[in-house]
C-alpha cells in the first residue's frame, strides 16, 4: 500500500468490474486505461486531475453570475471527523474556469479555519449574483465528534472571490441541532430551500448510528426548521442508520428526497406540498450500498440522472462502510421523476492501489461523491477518487447510450 503522503499512482495488474476480470494494460475496445490517474473508463471520456493531496473529498461545482464555473473542494491533512478542532484542518479550495471547463485556474484557498472542512454546498438563486455555500463547521465548541457539528452558511457577492464569515444554522424548532451536510441542496418554485443533513454517533470502530433530517428555509436562509423532530430523525427500517440525503425539486410543489442506506439500495420519500409533509420511505431499484445519492437534473423538468455503484454487500467487507464496493461508477436515467430507472451503464472504475488514509480507518478505492455540472449537451462530472484526488470527467449526453451494460461488459471480457 502507498502511504498518505505518497502521491504516486500505483496501477493494478487486474481489476474486477461487476465481477468481470479485466487487465488495465490490455483492455478491449471501447475501454480505456488512464494510467497516470489510476482509473479505467469508456474511451469517449476525457479525464483530468484537478487536485491531489493527503486528503481531499466531495467536489461541488456552480456557475457564477459572470459565467465562470467554480469548483469547491476541501483538501489537507485529513477528513474533518478525524481532525481535532485545535489542529489546522482542511481549507476550502476553489478552482475557476472562464471557458466552460476547458481550462482552470490554480486552486485558491477561499476560506481557512482552525478545523477540518467537509463539503461546500453551493447555491445561487436564478437571476441573482450572490453565491451561498452551506456546509459543516466543526469548530471548537460546536463539534461533538463523529458526524455532529454545526451547519453554517456563507455567501459571496463578488463571484466567489471573497466570502462572509459563517453563520450557524440554528433551526427555530431545534437551535441545538448538530449534524453533517455534504449533498446538493435545491430550491423550490416558492423559494423554499431544502438541505439534507444527518447526525452520526460512533458506538465502536465498527458501528455508527445515524439519523437523517431535512433542513428547511422558506425565507432564503434567514430562518430554518428541521424535519422530522430532532433528535429522533429518520432511519432505514430494520437498521439504525440513514445518511446523506439529497433533495431535488421536481416542479410546482413536488419534491423527491433520496438518501444513502446500509440496506443495499437508495431510498426515497416524496412531497406534494412544497416539502411540508412527506410520504413513507421506499427503496428504489438502484443497487447502491452505504454510499451517497449522486442525483441530478439531466434536463430540468424532463429527466433525472444518477450515478451509482451498482453493487451489494459482499462477505468479509474490509471497512465498516464497505468502501471496496465504491470502486465502480455506473449511470442511470429516469424520465418519470425517479419512479423507474434505465438499465445501469458502466462509466468509470478505480484501477490503482488505494492508499492508507491519514486519520481514516483503512483505505478506500472509491470513485464516489461525484458532482455533475450540466452545460447544454456537455456533462462535467467531478469525482472524488480515493479521497486523495479530484477528477474532472467530461462527456456528452449522447455518449450515455454508448456506455456498456453488464451484459455488454461480459461480452467484452
């Protein structure tokens, strides 16, 4: 195993995609090996590195009012949950593109802290210049350990160059709320903001209990409430966990909320009244064990796109969260608001040794926590690879139908 400080990429001699053996150095068409980055993907993909560090995670992109694309990601010594508040943590970086993602500026620290950062969740209201960024702020005094910290909001009025100090979100019905937020937020037709958040409490090194919540603001961040009543939260039936929820507005008063579960599938609830009340939880058909929902609009009001790992738990998982099952990235599309999904098509896979993470319990080969920026027919996918590098993967909408299904992969082997 390479160590955390070692940024070298050590290619694997063989990989398994959906249990099918491939040799990265001798791949069949249309598969391609990007040796310097340690991934295998479809030949139509363009892949470049945005950052490599001891630790980096959860890239998130947004378009500024001036047309620039901003990519946020924290990077530094370790994941925030393993960083004591008094230590230098992981500052937030931004890279900027003024030519629709063709080239990027050097990374700039847009804000720093004495504690570890997590994801930034950027949001800009249609027709307005101000950019908001919501995220976990585990500062001393607000961090209770595990995945329970203050959630705060910052804003920028100069296209993301300078930022306000963080303002802690204190819901009216639970001012003491502590959790973790990392997945995309969304805004409804009536101006309602919904943000997913979960609280995680470690019991032992191999057991954690989590509760899922939704933070709701109907006045653009001035005041908030939390659903359901804190500290009870939602959990996957039969399990003591549910984490990393993603709200997505479907039009009018309709919302879909998708969450990570340890059951083996992504689960959803729906609202028909602007997020005030919700249906019962139901599993989707998407095989995706203990990893976050990567859910986006492919075309607003027409179709959704999701990226999944398409695997279920295997015996003798090396990590409590089964990180080894996050080594493949597949794509699915829905034309009926997430009720049914297309057959999964393979996109990308890890093809290099996973490093031992500094402050992490083990190692991770994952290609996960991806973020999608849709620019017409051009799709920009930003992937967290092994929690040490951020990859920029570009392809076109029309390419999706070229990606192989499981049966087509078997025919290639």
